[in-house]
């Protein structure tokens, strides 16, 4: 009878030290990537805000050119098919926070210009309401 003893074999898997090293590397990579990610999100929100303001201002001017007056509200632009929907302010994450500036002559309508209702400054130091 052969009673040889098998040598001890290491069980499959990772040691605690190996897992900690991997987690430390992942944490280091995240500390580099996450701030850039959030900066790019903020930059894209500012770009979308500027494009929405520009497009809405152009639409207001087209409405004035067609009718000889400014719209009574942004909803009128949607109702008369100048806009598909109310513009979205990505900073406030709403389409109801716009600041509406009337023309000098109140008989000409109510919406001469539109500005963002967001508080704070953009990345260039400008107030969102001044864009």
C-alpha cells in the first residue's frame, strides 16, 4: 500500500494584499478621471445654455419680423409653431426659470429678450444671467 502524502497545494483566488493593491490603483485612477468628467459636464451645460439662448433669441426676432410685434410669452412661440417646445435651461434643469425682458414699448408684446434664471458664474466668470 502506497501511503504517499500529497504536497500542500495553494487554493485558487487572490490574497488580501493583491486585492488592496488593485483597489488602490483603481482609486488613484478615479481621482484623476472624476474631476475632469465633472468639468466636462459643466462645460457642456454651459454650451447647451448658450445655444438655447441663441436659438430662442433668433426665434423671437423671426416672430417679430413675421408679425411686427414681440410674443406675449414663450408659450406663444410654441403655440404658433416657432418652437417645438419651451427651451430647457440645463443649469437650472428647468424650462420655467427663464427671465423674460419686455421691450421698451409694452404695446409691442412681452418677450423682447430671454436670459437664464440660474444663479452663479460660468467657467469664464460671467453671471449666467448675463449670457
